[in-house]
C-alpha cells in the first residue's frame, strides 16, 4: 500500500518510503481522519463545515475548510493521490491505504489470535488520541466512534479468546483477556475468560488473583459485587497437585539446558498464595480483608492513629484523614497479611493492633511537614520512622508519596511474602524494615542492613535471600569497585542465595540472585530456568518477573518481556524501578503515551529517585520531545548526571533531532566518530544508537564492529524499535554473531521477535542458522 494510516493512538499517515505525512494542524487531521473512517463513502463539504467550523459564518467557514485542504495538498496531488477533492465532496481512495483497523479485521477473519493480541498490545490507545477537544460537534462524533470501535475490538478479542481456549491454546486466550482487562478493569467477561485460561494452564493462583482484583475494583469503584456467572467460574477453580519441593545443593549444575530439543514437559505450577476474597469495605475508613485459608495468626493489624497537629492546622488534619484511606486502598487486595484499623474501630480491636502508624504534622511558611513512625502495638517500641515535606497547597501529592513509601516498607517487611521468624526481636525487625526501605532505591545500603539481620538471625531465610540479591546488585551499582571486588561480591551473593534456598525453597530474591550470578549467554537457558523455577516457588515475586523481563529482552523476545514487565509492576506497584522499567519498554516499543503516563505517576510518587529521572530523560531524548530532553540536560537539577563528554554528545544528538537538517546531522555524526576512540564500551553503544536514529547506518556499523563482545545485560538495546534499520541490514548478523546471540538462537530454536519485521532484507531464521553454523 502507498500509505499506512494509524487510527488507534495518535493519528498518523506514513508513506511507503517511511516519510511521515501527518498534517500539523489538528483540524486538518480531523478532516483527514473523518474521511478515512467514512471511506469508501464520500464526505460532503457541508458536513465537515458543520463538524469543524459550525460557529463561523458561511464564507469564513468555507475559507477555513479550503485552508485545511491546502494543508492536505501533499496527499491530494500527484499521479495517484490518497485524498480526492471536488467542488462538493471529499473522499479517500480506499485502494491506496492500509490501516490498523483494517489489519485488525483481517486478522480476526483469519482467526489469528496471536496476531490480534500483538496488534492490540501495540495499539491499546483510544481511537484518534489527541483529537478530542477540536470542537463540541467533532467531539460528539469522535466519542461515539471510540465507543463503537472499543466494542468491536472487545468482541473480536472475546471471540478469538474463546476459540483459542476451546482449541487448547490457553496462553493466547489469557493474553487476549489480559489485554481487555488492561483497557477495562470492570470487564467481567474478560475476567472470566482470563480465569478459565489460567485454570486451563494450571495457574490457579493467578486465576484467583484476577478474581480478587476484579472484586476489589467493582466494590470500590462501582459498589457492586461480581455477577453470579463470574462467581460460578471462580467457585469452579481447583488447585492442581503441587510439584515436588525444589532442592538446590551446591552450584546447580542440576539446572538443565532448556533447549527446544530437551525441554521437559512443564508440570502445573503450584502457587503458594491463598485465594483472596475481600469481605468488607467500610466507608468510615476501616477496612478488613479476610482470606480463604488465612488465620488471625497469619495477619498483622495496623492501627492508623490520628496524626498530632497544632490547633487550627487544617492542612495537617486533611493529610491524616486521606492517608488512612490511601494506605488501605494500596495494601488491601494486594497483600494477604495486612489489615487496617483507625479511630472508628471498636476500642477492644484497636488495643489488639500488632503495629501502629503514628506521627505529627505541622505547617510552616506554606510548607507541610510530617514525621511518621511505625511502632510496636505491644510495647510502643519505634521500629521505623520517616520524614516528609511539601507545599501545603499540594497535599494530595505529598500524601501519595507518603502512602507509597510506607506501603512499600509494610508490604516488604510485614506482608504475606515476608517469611520472618515468629520470635524476631525488635532490634532485628528494625534493621529488616530499614533494609526494606532501601530495597528499591539504594542497594548498597540495603545490603548493609540485611547483612546485619543475617548476622543476628542466621535462620532468617527471607532476609538472607534479600541480602544475596542486594550483594549482587551492589556489585553492579557501586562505583569505584575493582573488578576483583565485584567478582567477590557476586561469589558471596551466590553462596548466600544457595544457603537461603536450602533454608526455604520459596524465597524469590534468592532465585533472582542465583540467576544473576549464572552469567554469560552460554548459560542463558539455565538462567531462564532458574527464574521460571523461582516464579513457580514464589509467584508474587515482582523482582523475579523483572529479572525475566530483562533476561528475555536481552535476547530479542520482546513481547514476552513486556508481559513479564507488566506483571512485575502489577505485583509490586510501590517499586520505582519496576514502573520505570515498564515505561522504558513501552516507550521503545511504540507505546509512548503509556510510557509518559507511567513516568508522570512515578515522578509524583518518587520525585528524587535517580532511575526514574534518568528514564524520563532518555525516553524524551530517544522517542519523545527532544526539546524537553535538551532542557533537562541543561538544567543541573534535572540532568541525569552525564559526564561532560557524554553530555556534549547527547547535546549534539538532540540538536540534530530538533533541526533534522543534513548539515546538522553530518556535524553531529562527525563529532561522535571523532570522540569514539576515547569512549568506554558504554559510550560507544550510546553513539551507535545516536547514529542509527540520525540515519547514519554505515557509520553505525563501523562503530558496531569495533565494539567487543559485551555483557548480555546490554542486549536489549539492539531490539528497541528505533534500532529497526540497524536490524534490517544484513550486516546486523555478523554483529549479533560477535555478541554471541546467533549461536543461542540457533541452539535453542527460539527466534527473536524482530524476525517478523517486514523491513528485514534477509530470511531471518534461515540466515541466522547459516551464520551461526559458519
């Protein structure tokens, strides 16, 4: 087709040679998109005037339409124009364009469940995103069209999901159902399909989690219960027989090489989390959650006391009132062990609280300050404390940051996944809480705290597993370490992980550390096997889902990588690294609006977190607003911390992205090539990406072939969407062979996702095998 038109998400028109021909003006886009959706029927000029210029006089309105059509002349002129215009009508030549709407219908007609899932995954946004608000009349039409296409997508996904499930393809059915739920969390039909697909795949615990999330949002937001049909599906769920307990002794040569030829059939996963049912949500702020199979001894009740504030300090009072509700909303429904009480709870129940959240607030000079403490309900011993401050007129933002930080610590240290000894003393618990507070943001600090916990309580397997992973992460995060020191840290991490798993084979962090220290692409199948084994043993481990996200992304299995990133973020919504990781993956796979939404939320929750700031910069620089990225680079408060030489190369790259003139691009490329000999491997990889994005493919390959084999952790960079011209070139294969990827793909018979890309100038699997053999 001469033109490709994107209707889901931001409207775009792409020529066959890759040039973007989307008009700049919103009303010109509105004219064109309306004609596309009406095709092949013509659109009368009067209809467009009424939709877009109905508030103007006739002559002025006709002149405005002529101006919009003038802007569309690149599409209405030439030998075979896309847009046909005459005195009365405007219409589109349907034979000259393809669209994502047409592709969706074609895939549906073929019964291609995987194809529909992939398309929906890439195009989750609303129809014509960004065109709402042009005029009231156009908005009315657009909202009706969005509802119609939303229903059509849902009907297609439901039909194909049901067909896939009936045909024994539970994974495709589950994927389609999850995509529907991501768009509409109240969709009971999608939830039923997801639950049945999970059950068919042997993942009963995930089916129950889906039901729990559905029940929570229905009760919380709509004040209704799930329908009898949905309840019946939930009641039919049965737990599969548990697999044998994993045993790890010594360095696990026992982990098999999971190639296609010798991969054993997977047993149904036994997930150890009891099913959840939300019993009551009281409007007073008291929330009690009771779980099937959970006893009072399994739970911890937290009392949220009124924060002390000076008389008349209204801001402090408002902060406390909303904080109770936020903590309840964040934790209940996502953790089986924590319940909350407040001043409305009967005195006898309040007195039985295991832990108490208390503190003080005060407003000074327009700033609201809060000091919070978690104390023992038994003897009022302080176990954790934190201080927060922010503008008094932005209470909501401050409250959200407080709630996220407290919830993170509580779930980590006191939640269902915390397998701590019953007789742990307050001093050791205080250290464990401190380790949890630093778990997602400062690994060297977390390492120090968890190390002290293990020294005090060698039988505390959960702390030992987290200590092992903190050791491993510190080896990569701490600057100034000698190579031998990093090696020693990773060796210690592996030993601690094995010990933790011998003590308790369900410690997710220990599996993560064990996988991370099984390095090199030659051991990649073993690494994947360890992570999948860990997820089976600890299905709520967001860290394992993230590790599998990276592990799959590094070898080009991008779609699977996205699914695990989404699961990690859902399992642990309080972790800034997980949210930023998901945003980064979305951004570099065509879902920039989803990435921007996540990063904006992350910036509210964790405004000073380095990884979030760095991700915001690079996403803007690579695929977003280059002008905004340059402003961040020039602002010391927002600069992600690049050294002057690297910042200078980023500045040249951004100037070229903004200008796009051949002279500016050539000047930037020359500067990068001149700087290359003085750069580290990381710097060379950065300018390789710069050169690809600027269209300097020959220069990019010249740099690429001078890059030595790098750690597998860099692999995901080659598979980002903006690197497609690099992958499409046959010269990519020798580069991939040098990096060790070709032998892995050939040996495991698992081909990377880019093999489906139409722009490739070689036959993917055949050429990969030939190059790997050579």
